[in-house]
C-alpha cells in the first residue's frame, strides 16, 4: 500500500528537525527511538498506511526518526520542542508536532492510536 513520496527522514542532528518544523504547516510524526529498540521498522507499515490514506499527504505529513540520546546530548535541548521526546521511558515514543508545538504523543507501537491521532489532526486542520 506504499504511496509515492513516502519517506522516513533519519535525522542525525537536532538542527535537521528544527528545519523541518520551521514551516509549521505539516504534521511532523517523530519516532524518538533508543538505539537498542527498533520501532521504526515495526511501525513503518503504519506510517505508510497513514500516508497512503491521507489526501495530499506529501504537503501535510512528514515522518522523522531521531535517537533520544542525540536529543538529550544537544546543548539547550530543554528549550527545544524535541525535549518532549526524551521522556524517560523504555517504550517507543511517537510525538506529533504542528506549528512547532506538540499536538500529540503515542507510547508503544500502537498503530491504531497513531493512525487515529493523525486522522483527527488532519480533520481538525489545526
């Protein structure tokens, strides 16, 4: 069910995230992972389904993946919107941003919750 244009951006620097959310018009779904946990591979089909079922998805959604340790080691990370993604948890954490603000969080590999949250945010057009 993959849709042309679908991509998960693997971020290597916090600054890359700052550039992505600068626009503010798109919903940014962040996979804040830990190196020993591989939720992106498990959740990839969910992300693809969300993308495939969203009208004009490439202009409305961005999926990114970033290591929580990278976020926490960034100088001044407490002031970054990504600080929300560094919560002490052994579970996978997916944080959704829009207009540089956190608009939702899903803990664990909960595909229905992620799909529902993205759908609700798009329907609300916040």
